[in-house]
C-alpha cells in the first residue's frame, strides 16, 4: 500500500532510538543541570575502521536531537548532495582570510598575496583533473554553472548528444533543436551502441560550414552511484570527430580524474561535493571554443580595452570570470583537491567497504528494493537508492532523521527521467526513492544504524505519528525538539 496520498494514514509505533549518555553531549546542547566536562564528546561510533588513520578529517557537527530526547552522533548519509568541509579546507580558508584582498586589481601587498593564492588554486585544480598543457581552468559557481557556460560557448551548428539518464545540470542547458537525447541505456554495451548510432546519423559538415558535435557524459550516476564506461564512450566520440564534456560532480571525490587519459575535452565538478563547500566549481579543458565565444559574464576583468565604440575581450580563464572572483572558494577547492589526491587510496578503501556494507545490508531486508542502471555487479561509488514496500520515500527519510539522527535524501534527485525509468513509469507503488550516500563523514556505526532503522521501518513502519504538510512534507505530529538552530553570526 502506498501512503503518498492526499489523506495519508498515520503510523504509530514505539520509537527505537540509539541513546547517547549525557556525558557525551556537547556543552551547547547538554540538558540543564549536567556538570560533565564539555570536552567529553561521544567518540563511540566515530571509528572508521581499517585505515582510518590515513583518512583526512572532516569538520564534524555537534550531536543532533531525536524525538525521544536523546542526542546522537549525526549519521551523514547524504554526501551525494553536499559534503562536509575537510578540516584542512577550513584551515586554508581561515589562513587566506587573514590576507584577503582584491584579486588582479591592486598593487598592495595583500592584493599580490591574494592574487597569488587564486592562481595557485587554479594550478592545483589543473593537477587534480590531469589538465593538458594548453587547457584552461575556469572557476564557476558549480557544475550547473560550468555546463551552462560551455553551452553558451558552443560554435554555431553544434549538435549535443546526451543520455536522458543525466542529472538535470547536464541534461537541460542545451538548445532543444540542437540536442539529440538518447534513451536511458539498459547496460554499458547498450550505451555504447546508442552513442555510436547517434553519431553515425549526424549530418556531415562542409569546409565553409563545419558541423560540430559534443557528447555529454557522466562519470558516475548521482542516483545509483554506478560508474559509466567513460573511456570507451569517449573513444567512440573521438572516432566520429566529436568532443566530450564529462560531468564529474559525483565522481571527483571518489575516483581520480585524468582528462587526457580518459579522452575527454572538458570536465566539470563542484566544490561542495568534494568537501569544499564555499560556492566554487570548475570547468576545465580545451580553450579554443571558450576563447572564441562571447564572455559568459560581461564586466571588469574580462576586458583588454573599452572605448566609446568598442570592447576588446581578453582570452583564457579571465574571459569568463568577470567581476571580483570568489578567491576563498578557490582556495577551499584547491585545498580539497590537494587533500583528496594525497589520501586517494585510503579514501577509496574506506568508501569501498562502506558501499559493500550498505548494499549487502539493504538487499538482505525483506520489503526493501535497491536499484541499478547497469546491473548489480557494476562498479559504483558509495551511493545506493532504495524503496520500502508500502512506505512513501519521503516518510522513510523523515523517520530516519527524526527518530534515528540519520541524514538521507528522498525524491528524484534532479534526475527525473532516470528515477522514473528505474521505478517504472506509472508505478502505483513508488514515484520517488530514498538515496543513501556515504563518504568521509560516514562511519561503520552510521551504516549499521541505518540498516537497523530501515529493517524496523520495513517490518513495522515509523515509530511515531507523522502528518504530511504542504510546507515541510512529512513531520512528526508530536515533536519536542526546538525548531531552528542558533544563527552562526
């Protein structure tokens, strides 16, 4: 039975909560009258397992409240949406803030230092993606901004080929009349055949009016975490003379990027998905189309000369970075890239173990279905999407949060066509799913807590009464927790 209806039923069960002793509560949230030292925070459950000493540290939140009144270690299983800042990133931003000044505009010492930080950050990102000698690294607001920038820079008569399974950021920016949208593939081989057939059908260009093609690929699905066969697909594109844009938003934190080895022309990713949540993204790759296109933004820094009659635009990254740049975001991103590069082996080991634990655990629960694009044996990052029989996915996510201190995401994850395909369009049972995504802030205990909570949900339903509201979706009817949180300023 589906409970996603205009008059949803209520559920009431005894909450099953993981209690944390009072002496584990942070000073700001410990119950009144407690005299336990503020430094005695909970360490149980934060062990990452084998190799944890080689993992970079992330900034961790205080304990979070549950409906029972207990406080628990926050189980961050929503890394695919946004990742917590690395401690090294936070330190780098703090250091750069002390010398923060204008970039490329001033002659003062602090301006020189800040400008040097900004360009050094560009070099660090170039190393992170394996940029070629003549490639350009443009700082943007995120993956969506990067893809829209490239969409604005396409030469006339460029056909864009994109799979319908893409995230909306790479599915939607292209002009409809110039876009070939391929169906959701059922296997990696299916993807290769679909792409090859589409490229074969493109009209030939002429010497006076050449025809260009751009293939848009994702490195890893943001819905299932599965890795796409980028090298094979890029080879097909090159064989037909097409260029390739790689969306690495869901892979950059988990797998190495090398644009030259992969055979792609551009790569885009976001800082907030690689533990640098300070509003920066990247478009890195070939400069010719970018230098030939009008500036993405018109303004200071993008010009060589402005007169009453003419404007001469610069080339390179500055052409598309008009205005005062987000230098602290660039520093944060560079610090994250450097940290991930240095700890890549330990990160992959940690995430591989968590992924196996999540997959095996969820597949073993009666009433729980997991989803795959290419098959259960496909290599994937630490992302698993599932549904629970008879329960709306948003209710599952609300219960995990309110009753167990677990953060997940429910919905269609900005990939509506793919989710509809996986669930079965027109399905009476589910039209959304739950996504769990692990990472550096996730521990073995977090995964075990999730699996135990999902097993109870599948067997008994939520542990308290929930109502569906237009503003906030599913919320507990009786919620003793205080709404909101203290402002950080």
